[in-house]
C-alpha cells in the first residue's frame, strides 16, 4: 500500500488519526496488527518550522494509549508532547502545538507512549513518520536526489502471543517478519546515475538493524536531530530502536542493482545470573534475542533491492557541505545514570536506572532551563541499551573516555553492554516534566525510565 501523506497548508497541519486493530498481508499471510487510519505504513505527516499542528486522535483499541512525537522539540506538557496523557479505549484527544521557527529539518516519528503498553503497541505496528521540511532539503544536491523513506519494522505472526513470557520481554521481543515499509524485500527502481536519498527510521520494539549495501558505501547526511556538517562515508550503519539516519547512495557505480542488507549483530547476553540456574546461555545473535518464532541465522538478510535502469541521469554529485553543527558550551553540571537490572518482589526481573524502577509520581532529576549538562550513561547490564531523551536533543561527547570525532544532534544513543557514554545537552524553551529511557521498549515498560523536571 502506498503511504498516505498529510502535509501542512497555509501554516497548518490538520490531521485525524485513529488507532485501531487491523490486519497486514505479509508474505501471503494475514497477520493481526494495530494501525493508524487502517493502514501500514501509517500516514506520513509533513510540516515546516513555524507551522501549527493540530491532530484529532481517536483510540479505537481495547486498551489505553496516547501519542509521543519522538524527536520533536516541542512542549512536553498540555496537549503537545505530553506522554502522561491517557487516551482511554473509545476516547479522543486533540494534540496541538507549534513547530518552533528554528526547528531543524529532519526525520522524526510518532508512536504510543502510555507506560506499560508501549512495547505491545509498537510491536503490533503503531508508529509513523513525522517529517520537518527545511534547510537540509533546500541544498541543491539533496533536493535533486530521489527520496525514499525506509521504515524498518518487524512483525510477529501474532503480537498477542505471550508464550515467551517474562524472559522474552527481558530480551526484548522481535517479530519473525522483517519488513521495509510493510513489505518483504521491496524493490525500488532508480534511473542510472541518480543520487538516492534513503531516510531510515527504526520503528521496531527491540530489533537492531546493521545496514549495508552490497558493494558500495553510504554517505551519511543527517542523524536523529538533523543535518551533520558534511557527508560522512560509511560501510555500514547500525540503527537501534528509535534511531534515524539520512544517507545518500551514488548511482554511478555501474552495477544494475544493489541490495540493502541487514548484517548480523549481537545486542545482548543472557547468563546464569539472569536465568537463575547457574547455566549461562552465552552471547546471543541479533536474530535470537526474544524472537517470536523467527529463523536463527548468522548471515546477512536482504531487506530491499535498488535497481538501476532507464535513461541515465547526469550532473548528480554529493554535496560538499551540509549545515553547521553548533558546539555546546562547557556544562554547568555532570550527572551519572547507571543502567542495570535486578529482582523486584512480585515482578521478577526488572530494569533499573540508578537502582530504581520507573515511578510516574517521582521526579528523578531537576534541571534549570538554559543550563548545559553532561550526562554519563553507564551500562552495567547484560544488554545493549539505546538511551532516549525526550524534548531536547544532545551531542555525544565520548565513549569510554575516548572523544567522539564528529558532533551530531541525536536523541537516541546506543550504549553497549559495559560502555560509558557521555552526552551533552542544553535544556531550553519548555518547562515541565519529561522522560528519559531505554528505547528497547520492553525494557522501558519494565522500569528502565526516569523523569526529568525542567524548571524555569
């Protein structure tokens, strides 16, 4: 199904969204899913800086839900990006906010964020693109490129099957059908010599994608928070849940086609301490983590094919420069957040930040608007954890004490097991309570989330 697109007009993006149960045909099999407006991919929302956004949201599910506008720098309060709102079954909620005039162009997305139900609903298929058009799109070389959105999403034969129980959620549940824009191995036809812009979004609950092309590089031009300073050549691109990236692919390499592949990646280890029986399960491959009936393989899997044909296009080239990335000043404070897991009475294994599970009535951190802070994210657990901060993007300063070579605006950063990642952010514009958490959403639902209050 072609993706519906809802664009702003005369400074207003006005949309009706309805979450409901539906079905998707995958590899000739009808599977149950949740959708927005009865379709997958869900409608792509497009706006520009300064636009007003008004969304009439209706919940036709038999469970509570809400909306989170992942990566957007908008208020976390009222009826904007307020993840504390509950939209009951059969209920409705108007979301309304203004995109700031200085908001960067980028690939963002919307998905449910009602605590305790997030992983279940995202695994079922809820999650759509929210695109801000702006200065990056106006760079001549980028503007001329053929644009292709790439929604990376795995589906289970039946997302309601909880036979894996608590252990599957500990690992982070993956579905056995790995799709691109809701399809198995789609093919995109591109003119010979064309420059292709792939806009990746990992909307999966727990699956990582270690992306590569058969015989040619990517040229990274944007991360979660928008453009980087200049294109960066990559041989592969690892995207954990919630991460986005824009890349350019040159079409003048002579091959008739090239495959987009997902290479194996191991994102965790389940050992004896976790199993409680002294018998370790060892390091587990990407395809084995919480898989709900899928194949186990150490081989790269083809996700999509780019086919080159037709009259050749000339004059396409990579941009030399993109957009300057601001350097944040030195921090006024450094904080430390230790990610781990432990046992909780009546719950079994839970995930912890600084020894605590999530409590919606507790404020974990208080910060002052306008302040720049460094946050050290320390992963002492057995799993890789993608760390996500709502409302304000950040820059990654170092990994295990080694400075990052390049600055880029992010809102999700992967912190591998045993790593310490230092990030720097400025809390600005919007007071209120917002969240930080692991974006393996089963981990978030099992406690790996905290609340930061931004005070004016």
